[in-house]
């Protein structure tokens, strides 16, 4: 895939200080298209389907929000709770505005954990963007696989 005008603008929006103080790319030196392409390959190699995983993420988010700050056990396997800050954050691709919510997911069987923001779930589902390496909200495909197991 090529860096289209949309991707060039989105990558500019992902820089520290534009939308968020830390940005979305971490210390990753790859361009946006390379990050997406390589993460799509890893997801495929791990047998993870973006659509199915996004459905799982949104289910956990919904259940965590209903827990009103308390830990919720989902399917006797995942403990989830939500943390919410005031305000909203826009998508760097300019296709939505999201609450500043983060769900913490813990697999109770193997003790692996991951944090997912409402925006990172959107970026994962709609853009296959897991954020750059070193980004605080990066969804590492290998860790995601462990949490899902």
C-alpha cells in the first residue's frame, strides 16, 4: 500500500502534541502504511481476524462500562474494568470522536493483561492500526493473542 494523502495527513495528526501529548507512533520510525502492513501480516500469521477480535473488544468494553468501575468477569475467563477521563479524543483519520475510556483486560487463566482505549479499538477495527511500537496504547499482536487464549 502507498502513503496516500489521507495517510500522510493521519500520520501528521499522530505526532506528539497534535491530538494527544504523546502521539500514536511511539518511537517507531516506520511510516504509517508500513506499520499497518506489518501488523496485518503478524495478525494473519497468528490466526487473528481483525473483525472477530474487534467484536470481542467492543463486547468487553460494553460489559466493563456496565460494571460502573467495578471489575466484571466475562465468560469465566477475562476480568475487565474501565477507567474514564473527562473529555473526548478525535481519531487521527478524522472519522470520529471518542470518549477517553480505557478498559483493562486480564486473562484469569494465564494472567496476561492488556489495556485498550475506546479510540484504539476504533483504530484497530476501522484502520487496522495498532499504533506504533513504543506507543502507550499500542496493541501488540502477540500479547493480544495471549490475552485471547
